[in-house]
C-alpha cells in the first residue's frame, strides 16, 4: 500500500461513510472530488498557503479538476488520498491526487487540478509568492 502513495508528500485519510454511497451501491462520484479537496486543503495548510491568504487576501481558487475513476469504493472502507504539485507556473500550480482504497489496496481514482492564486480584494489573478514557492519546493523535495 505504501508504494501507491510513495511520491506524495501529503496524505489525507478518512473512512468511507455509509451516506456517501448512492443508489448504485458505491460511493458517489462527487465524493471523490471532495476527498481530493480535503487533501488539497491539508497540503495548503502545510505550506502554509492558508495563513498567507489570511495575511494578504491572496489565496487559491480551483480553476479546473479532472478525475479518472478506476475502482468503485463502497462502505465500509478507509481511503488515503495523496496530493502533490506537478508544476508551478507564474500564478498557478498543477496538482495531482491519488485516492487509494485501504481495504482493497487499489487505486480507486486519480485526478489533476489547476489551482490559480487569486487576489480576492482586487478580484484578479496574482503571482505565487516566493515564500509559497520555497515552501512547495521544500515539501516536494525539489532543488531550488
């Protein structure tokens, strides 16, 4: 199981809840996106993007997200979601999520998202700060 998330510096864990299943007796597709979101927020708190947003009014906004469903999750199960940054641009980062079923030891879904830094006071895109760039590089183990 560890190998499936070996390249992910942040891993969010949670139990599958009975109420997340739909009429087709598997976890509804929208829940996978919420799992991804929880992993992203954990990553952002770690770098610490959320603190910078509080201080400056500049923070993340999700531009787009995709999900490839590979295995249907069902209750009961426990999931682990890895999150990593694939690429840093001037004002955006491309992230990758991998969701693993602990019970089945399988990748249940993978997804890519684009997160844009946004100045919420000016209502416009903003560059990624040097502080956040350095924190992401440290967390990802990249050389600067």
